[in-house]
């Protein structure tokens, strides 16, 4: 005859059942609402970042123009360079925000994950309060192909989750390794055996109950976790890693901290460090049609173009751009086209320009990064993209690259 459970055992089972019921009751109420809220937040962040980048573009443009009037011996030269660096720092932050707002992979490229981790720790370090960060980087780390903004989002979500688990402070450990997964281990996670880059994120917090641990990657559980500060952002983090062909494995004990191990498949492509460009401006004498609905952008960008030697037509809308291009198409060498405009947006304007002249050269410009809309236009034959805010050197190189293409 089976032994009857004790009162304490019954109480524990009831508590576990209550937890499961609470999770699923909450999930039944608002899974769609939660996902829609996340989607809406991403859209709002995108619009705000777009506006911030336009403001930064105005500052950057005027700094570039003023810098042309002075040399390194000028008493304010270093101050100008500092302002330019602050603008670049602001642009880097908005790029990260855009990465957080994105859903899905958009800019996958060969990447050194050590660089991404250093960058994410630099950002988290501004808010870490009483947390000590320890890091150990694998030398000659293998290359992976990832969307850098999305991976940075995953890491920051894990750091924030660690901070939530250490309200009185603690230690955060980061480590990267080149690992080869055998068949037995890989099969547990439905992965292909072979080379992976492993990122370990370990905290010295309170750890997790097994009852909680089994739900942390469930998007429905995240709706509750957001209210409690437990498992913050773990569902989307898991989705991002899965979409890159990898996994997140979690190891945790109550009172003994938590470790998240991320495995991302190795790429055969080589990571190439971004090259340092020459300081000289690439000038020209062609005619540019500049299209943007922001008066501030039209004002500063047209001045930059004129300083580079170009003749400039300006249009404040897609419709105005089409009217000008119809009349001046034989004179215009390149169109610099804003993507987000009221009425006729950049995509429709591009298609109409192509209908007038199949060989039109178009450089897209936007305060957004390369999202699905921009990628679609590029795939339709658009010649290039430049992200605001850009400085004079970046603009000069991009224009020459497009104009010099055969």
C-alpha cells in the first residue's frame, strides 16, 4: 500500500499547482495583448529614434561646415572634434535602441562576438550600480553570422535579469569560448554537431526555483515576469538566439546564482575589421537631387553637398521630387532620398523615379537602420544607403561610390 503524503508534501504540491495555474490563467488573459504591447513599443521607439537622429544630423552637419573654416591650430578645434564625437556617441546609442525595437533578423553579417560583448558591457556599466563585472575573452574567437543589434539586445536582457536577481549587489561574469558540440549534446537541443561560439553569463543572485525555471522562456510567462522583475526579456532573447540557429541553456539553483549559456553556430565567412578611411573628402561636380521632408535636413545637407562641389536641387516631398526629376533627369546624376516621408514615401518615390529612368542612381537616407522597408527598396535595385546622422566625410564617400559605379 502506497504511503500517504505528509501535510507538508501536500502543501508543497498545492503551491506548485497554484503557480502553474496562475501562469496559465494570466497567459489565457493576455498573450496577444502582451505581444501587441511589445510590438507597439518597438514601433514607438523607432519613430522617436528617427526624430532624434534627424536632430543629431542637424548638429553634425553644422559642425562639419564650421570645421571647414578652421584648422588644427585654431583654439576651438578640439572643442569641435569633441562635439562631433558626442554626436557620434549619440548616434551609436540610437542604433542600439533601433536594434531593440526590431523584430527578426535584418542585418546579419560576420561578427566577432567579443566586440559585441565589450560594447554591451560598456552600455550596461553606466547603470550597473553596485555590481562588479568580470570578463574573460577567448583569444582568436571564431566568427559567427548575426544581427549585431539583436545579439546586443539579448545580452543586455540577460544583464538586466542578473541585476534584478542581485538587488543588494553582486558579481556578473562574462566568458566566451570556442567549443565543438558532439552529437549527443547537440541532439539534446536539436542542433547540428560542430563548432559553436559559447557565451556564458553568470550572476551571484538568488537563483531560480525549478518550478519557475521551466517557464522562463515562455512568452506567456513574460507577461507575469515583467510585473515581478523576474525573467525580464528572456522570451524574446530566446527567440532571437533560436532565429540565429543557436540555443540558450540555463543552469540555476535556489541560493546559488544563475548561468545562461548561449551557443551560436560558427560561420565559414571571415570577420573583417572595418577599414579606416582616408581623411580627404571625396568631391565632385555632378548634380544632386536631395529629397527630405525635414527643412533642417534640407538646409544642412544641401550646404554640405555644395561645399563638396555639387550642384543641388532640393525637394520637400516625393511628389515634388518626381516633378523636378521629370524636368531635370538629364542633368541629375544622383538622388539622395529620405525613406520616411508623409504622402509619397521613399519606396513609392523610388519606384516612380525608376519608371522615368531605369538607370537612375539613388542613395537612400534614413534615421532608421536597414529595416525590412529599406532592405526591400535596396533589393529592387537601389544603389546604396546612408544612415543619419552622417558627417561630411561619410557623405562624400557614399556619393562617390554610387556615382562611380558602372
